[in-house]
């Protein structure tokens, strides 16, 4: 009897193993009809599921790209569409409201409608071909829609041109983060006063230009009314927006520095990529005139990073400042008007109605109405969750609706045949990035993209008081954007650091990253030749240059207290690598966080301190200057009678750190491991959370690196939580001397479907730093093909 039961159980297990992957699986072999195609398209896939699209024209390849994105990522497409239109709460409920409010204020949907009439015929065709493919899948393959959409009861509607443009512009907006820095500067101004707030202004450093090394920079443009007393809740700040805005590394070595005799380009965009199956969609397109492989982004055509036969490209967030906040004044004689100097201007108004999915109410939805006032600069954001001085308002102005051109640039970049052509294409791109490009002839370059206003006053750090003069003169000309072209050092790179020289003539941004990752890259590049293996190793490098700078002083101070001597010993013997199995990086990160928090706890209320700590780019370089100069004005705790010095504050932070580590992991430092605090969780967006991640996600994993290392593991200092949020969403090395492949992996998979073997098939390789390959040549593609799907008109 037992034997029969075991046989039955075994058969059931085998049956489930066979059946479960098939209940949420699309057709990927044989043939299927795609009505918008002009000719047949072949889709070849290997064991990793990466599609290689063979088409007779680029138009058909783009249609196939849209079809495949819908086939493998329809839930993700719908999520992006609802995000972009400010309808996320309609899709996922209450937790989408914060995203929706700011998107409605910015009016991305309204801009998408207007922009649809502005684009060129070539751009329209490019977008329409992709759109046709998405809609062909929606119209013809309803029986294989992802299971999660059925569970939600979500009805998929055909996409429109405005949807594609809204997704594009949402991604541009998501990289436009400087306006948040302006709001925080106002809060610093209000709580600390102008003089002390000026002493905390961000320091931005371009290590290629020694003239940008730290000075005691003051905040400029502080033409701010007294007693503005800004306060606000978090309704304008989205959990979804920041995942696109975090950072990245990218660099290239030219033909003289690369071992293969042709440039090698590396790109690893840093995003909140913890949602499976990941932000990127790996694929290749092959036509008689064009061959491209790289990372595509579902929701838009083309490739975000990649290479063709002639050119490779990657990008980082350049943080170019494309948005300003203005302090406006209501006309005291007529509240329906506002002042511009001595003149009075009427507000314009619009109404936005948000739908929120709610199963507790009849019909399944409730609504929230936003009445939005607008000035000539933009929406009055202070009407929505803010409290400021009487008669004052804050408006938000975004450069893209004013300056975006008729061509998006990505189409031209994908087909560029030289660095010079790539630079022209990048000049059309509205997203504020630092692009790295290289071509087979040995040329390399770094160029800033984005449509930046040329300002006559204000530096973008502090909201500007409105006068009768418009401080935006025009868009900064493309020829005056930061450019490094074939430099004598034979390499170019960006790690979100400052890319402008000391004498750059325009306001570019005050929100560059601290320069530690770029300094480490400079150190690694200090060798005659760089191979593809060297590029890959640099991508996953975990040396902490900030720790190297601070360690001698920290060790000397901690050694004065016998109880803290073990911490000093750990730091002194540390190899400076943020290794998940080591104790020293844990000591350094906890100590740094506690030191900064204790230094400023007497100057800021709890909410502002949390926000300040979470804005690392604002304070990290500045704090090092205060630390190195032993600035007693900041290290003294005004809440206590004795006057504290920097050294006493380090000792205080050390005691807090020792108590934290001991209480959580015991008194023996041998049991302290950075990865026990610094982990990363990969979860399904439909069911987030650590518990669910262990069942239907990618699990919780101990993680190397930190905010300061090339292998990024950025956490939020203000949350007192060391879990990595911004990580390498893709690691890609493209050797232009290698015509067969690129080296790449990412923390996810090709397919979003729950039970698909390609749902997170690259995750293990990413966690283990294992190289994977995406093929480029016909021969390599053919040798690694397992399945073929024929798409027919």
C-alpha cells in the first residue's frame, strides 16, 4: 500500500512540474500572426530566453519588439502606462496615490497629448511601429495574457501614441530629481537660518579638474522671504519614482588602452531593480542594414544601452537640473491672481480626478479630486500637502515641455555609425544623462544630455522669488553641454560625479554624486592596458575610497577608549573592501551613519534629519570637509552644556555603534558580517515583501558593496536600515573587437510570468558575478539557438 501511495505522490509531483509552468506560458515556437508586419520575422531564443529578432526591415523589427515586450512583459507594460499617466492607484490601489498626485501636477498626460503633435514624421513612424506590435499582441493573444492580470481582474486596453509618449516622458521626469533638493534646502533655511544653511550647501567635485576640490562654498541665490516656514507631508513623494533616479557607472577605454585594439565600453545602470523580472529586457535586432544587441526598456522602442556594428553606448544619470521651484505671491487684492513684480496675472485652473481601486466601495473604485492652480511657470505644488507662509506659494517648472524637440534621439543613437553621429543623436535626448559612447575606429566620448534652461539668475539649489524677469533665457545649446572627446588619458567615464569644469559658464546642477566611485575608477585605470576582464572586474569592485580617506582619523580617535579599541582594530586591519562576510565594513557604515546623525540631531527636527540623511549627494562631500577641518561649530551638541568636539562626537557614535552591533549580533566581532545587515530582496511587484519574496520572488540575499563602491549597494541612511535599494540593474561589457558577443547579466529574467523558467534566470549569475553572454554574430546566435518562432503578417 505504501508503495502505491508513493507512486501516486510521485506522479502528482511530476504532473505538477509539467503542468504548472504551462498555466502561464505564451507560445514561443511555431508560427503566429502579427497583422501589422509587412514581412516575416524570425525570433530565435537560446536556453536563457533572450530573443534575437531577424527582420527584413527596421520597421518590422520594431513591430516585433513591441509584440515580444507585450508577450513577455504585459503586466510590466500596463504598470508603466498607469504610472506614467498618474493612474497607478487605479491599478494597484491606495499605495499608488503618491505617485499619481505628483504626476498629475506635472501633467505628463497633458504634455504627451501636446507632444504627439510636435514630433517629426520619422519619430512618429518609429513609435507607431512599436505601438502596432504591442496592440497586435493585445488584440490577438488574449488567451495567453499573464496570469497575474487575470488574478487582478484587469482589462487591458489598446495602447495609444499618447501612452508611449507618456511612458517616455515619465522616465525623463523620473530622472529629474533636483526639485526635491530645492524643497529640502528651503527646510534647512527655515530651521537653521540662512548662514548655517549656507554652510551645508552641497560640494560637487570633478576629480579631473583640481580647481573643483572643496572650498567653503556658500548657498547662492538665497533671495528667500523671511519666515517661509515650509512644512509638508509625504504626499508628493513616490515609492515608485526613485527607482529610475538613483545613479549608475559607465566608462570606455579607447583602442590604445584596450587590449583588443578597439574600444571597450562598460555600463551598469543603478536603479531600484528589486522588482522581478527586472527593468531591462535583453534582446537583439538584426536587419540587412542594422544589427543591435543590448538592454531594451519595455514601454518604448529601441535600446537604452547596447551596441551596433559601429558604435556602443551606455549612460548614467547626469542629474542635469531641468526643473526649478519658484516662490510666488498671491495678489492681495484678488486671490484669483498672482504677482509678477508689480504686475498681476490670472491663475489658470484644471481639475484632475484620481480613481483609487478599493474593493470596499460599490463599483470597486473611489475618487479623489485635485483642483490645480497654475502660474506661467507651472502647477502650484504647495496647494497639495504643504503648509507655508500666508500668501506665499511654490510652483514647479519643468524644462521638457518647453524645450523638447521633434526627435527623441534614441532612434538616431541606435543606428549611429560613428561617435560623431552618436553625439548628434545624444544632443536630441531630453533625459538628463551622461552618455558614454565608443566606435570601432577607436573614438570615445562622454556627453551630457537633457534640455537644460540657461539661467540668468539662481543656481537651482534654492527656490527663486518670482519677479517680472523670466530667469530662463533659452535651452543651453547642445554645443555647450559638458563634453569629453578623445581625451589624452585614453578613457572616459561617469559615476554620476560632477562632469563640469570649474569655469563651466552655465548652471548645470548642484546635485552631482559624491566622487568616490569615480576616484576608484581613476585608480583602476592607472595601468597601460585594460582588457574586457578588467572592465568586468571593475564593475564588481568593492573598494571603499571614502573609508580610505576617513579611516586614519577614526582609528586614532577610537583607540583612546579601551571599550572601542576592538572597533579601531577592525578598521585598521581592514582591506577597505565592503565584503559581505567582513566585520569592518559593517563597523564603518554604522559608525558613519551614527556620526552624521549625531552631528546634526541638534540642528534639525526628526523629519528633516531623516530627509537630509537620505539625500547622500547633498551632504557626503560636505560632511567630509567638516570632519577634516574639525569644525567645532557643527560637532558641538547644542542640547548639552559641555561643548563637544569632533573627536568626542566620533566617540559617541562609536559607543552607539558598538551597542547596536553587540545587541543584534553579539559581543564577538567574529560574528559580525556586513551582509547580515546589508542585504537585497528580490520580490514580485504583485506581492511585495520579504516573506513573499522567499516564495514567489527571488529571495533575500546578503550583499557586498555600499553607496561608495563601484558595485553599488546604496541604502538610505535616514531609515536606519542598511538594506540595498539601488543596485546594478544591468552589468554590460561591450568589446568592439569582439564581433560575436557582449558580456552581460542582470538581476532578473526575460519573462515576468510567475512559473516561467525565464522569470529570474539571470539572477543567480548576477548574485555570483558570473559572466553571461548575449550573442551578436549570426554564427554565435545560430550556435546557441534552441527555439524558433515565426511571426507572420
